[in-house]
C-alpha cells in the first residue's frame, strides 16, 4: 500500500525498518525514535496491532484544540517545505480533512 493511505498512528514497514505514521508526510522510526519524511509514492507494509482500534472523530472542538493543532501542522509544513518543497505542496493540494481532524485525538490535545 502507499504511504498516504495510512492513518496517523498506524505502524508499518518501509525499507526494512519499522515506523509509526505521525503526519501527512512524516513518520517516527521505532528503533531510534527519529522523525523522517516519507514520500507519498512510497510503498509500505501495514503492521496490524491487536490493540489497534479506530477512534471516532469528535463532532465539536474547542478553540484551544483547533489552535494547537493548526500550530503543530504549520510547524510540520515549514519543516517539510525546507526539506522537500514539491512533496509538501502535493500533500497540501490533496489535503484530507478527516485525517487532519483525527490528529487531534492522537496528539493528546484535550
């Protein structure tokens, strides 16, 4: 499967290393904990977890939740633009609102 099809928090294998998806173009390597950019065209293998569960996206958000999430997204975009501008622009063009909103729950914002 391709990287963009993963949801934030899902674990996968890419180039013989284990990762967890953390954003539209980013993942955290399990072994080192380092964050890295993953190309949208990258083929990955999804790892199924026994305790993996689908979380419903809340229908209402507090102002603080939205502000915090947007600031985190802005930081991620700035970092990505500095390193991989064309890939970030493609992600912005193909932005999936449901994936974006689901990051509120996974980021620990309350």
